């Protein structure tokens, strides 16, 4: 009789929790051990900057499973548990409490951590990041009416935080070091549309300026900017991107390059796999490697990894999809920003619902949907099918996108 095997998942976020569920769903009959550094069970992060801050919702509104699910499915969940080292040759890991665990299959779902600014005063009380449920609980208590909040970073997290802080009655200033908001992610027209909406809501936006220091006696009182100005602040939230947690993998000898390197089956080598934000994978559809920090990647990559573990490999990849909610704006993005030959607009931005397309060689390669989520499915088929489309029909709101798919 064969010995029971052990699958160990390091990281109990969304990707780690979904990996455990996929193992059971796809027929893994043996032990599953899920190790997480946070004190909270696996949850989805998108609500943290939206409903949790705006409405004071429980940070675990996005929990993956009810508490009894883990025992019912034979998943050993250990929280507040830090893995300190991996021994790939012995298939053993070390824990901060001195414990050891052996594995037959190891899945790394170590996620990312918020980047911090390296400047004087950066450790003052009153300077925060928003990455975890624990962060959200603290930020929620600090967003009180009249609070002067400075948001450092004009990416998605910064803009969502701005909308949430405005809803809580705060005085909000947003700083972006680049000339435009979301310059690396959005076409200029969409970025300008969002900036204009935030300014109408009372957000003060400073572009092309960075932070040289945080100032205060015992707590944050202000920020010194790269142009010499000083801003008063009761609270500063830094949202300047995330850094993949690759230290464990790197120390163990796994290949890392802005993420743990895996193939199109999420395989890092030997009996080791990596999924979610921490991994740089070979995307079978795009034909190149990339690292994606997205809800969709945390949902889909575990399925691909487990199929490979169960000897039923299928190449992973596809059209990237992201979304952001700000005020009453729902923005959805299909594809990654890239140089395009033609840009088209469908609908009137003044109406609050429109689409923006980027085309290369007569085919749509990127799309931004503003309050137009109903169009996502036909657009996904157009882009994934690399269909040649008539630009005039694409820009005409009276021409159904389904018709272009069929054509």
C-alpha cells in the first residue's frame, strides 16, 4: 500500500486557497497543508479599497470559504505561520516556530507586499499602505470626516482609495510622480476622464511630483515634495505598487525574475509550482512571460497548476482582464497596454458610458470599458479570436458587437 502524499501550499491568500480547493476538486485524495502568515483565512483583496473603506464592511466580506469548509474538505489551515526556508532536495520546509514539514508537492502562493518609500520620515506613525485585511481595519478607523489624507501614487489603488476617502468626508490630495495617472496601464483619454471625475469630487491632484520626506514630531504632520512645496497631512497612504515575495524561492535556488519563474503549467521545477501574484509565467496565449497582479490570475492559475500536478497538463494563459470601481464608475480593461496603430472611441464620454479600443493590423488588441460591462464578453471573443473588424462598425454604437463577432 502506497504512503499518503502531502501537498503543501505556502501562502493562504486567494491563490493559495483556490489551490487547495482545486486539489480536492481534481481528485487529490491525500493530505493538504495550507500555511498563511496572516491571521485571517483566505480572502479576496479587491473589496478592501472599495466596500470595506466606503461602507465600513467587514474586511472578510471577500472570504473564500466559510470556517467549516477547511475541516470538511480535509484542508489543514495554519494561520500566523511563517515559512523561513525551503530544502528542495529533501522536500522539507522550516517554520519560524522551529517546526518542519515534508512535502511531495509544493505550491508557492506567497503573493506580494506593498512597496514603501525610502525617504526621511517614512516610518512615522500615520503613514500606511493598504494590502491586507489588517491594513484595511486600521485605515477604516483613520478615514474620518475632515481628515487631511494624502495618497502617494496615482495607480488603481490610489484612485480607489481617493474615491473611498471622499465618500467618508475626507479632504483628499493625490500625488503622482509621472505626468499622467495610470500612464503605464491606461490610454490617455481614459486616464484624463478619471482624473477629471476625481477633481469634480474635490480631489486635489498633483502630477509630476514625488515625495522627498515625511515630516512630523512623533506623528505625521506633512510631506515635503520634490518641487519644494509642503503639504499638511493627518494621514498618508502609499500606493506605489507591489513587490513579489520571492525571497523563499530565491534562497532555495529557484529561478526568479520579478516573480518566481514558471512555465505555462505553473511549474517551477521538480515538485514545485507557483501561482498568483508571486509568479512570472509563460503565457500560452500571449506567447511571452509576464507577472499579473489580478483577481482573475489568482482564480485561474491554481486550476492550471493542479492539472499539471494531477498529470493532466493544459497550457495556461489568455486575455488579461482587470477592473476598478471608483464612485459610480466601473472600469474594465481587456489586454495589456501596448503601442497601437489606431485608437477608436465608441460612445460619448459625456454620457458616462463608452468604450475605447486600441488596434494593431486591423484587430483589436486592447479595450477599456467604462460603465459598459455588458460588452465585455463579445469584446473578449473579438480580441482572443484576433478577428479583423471594420473600424467604422466598431466605433458605431448602433452596430452590436455580437454582430462583429459573427461577421
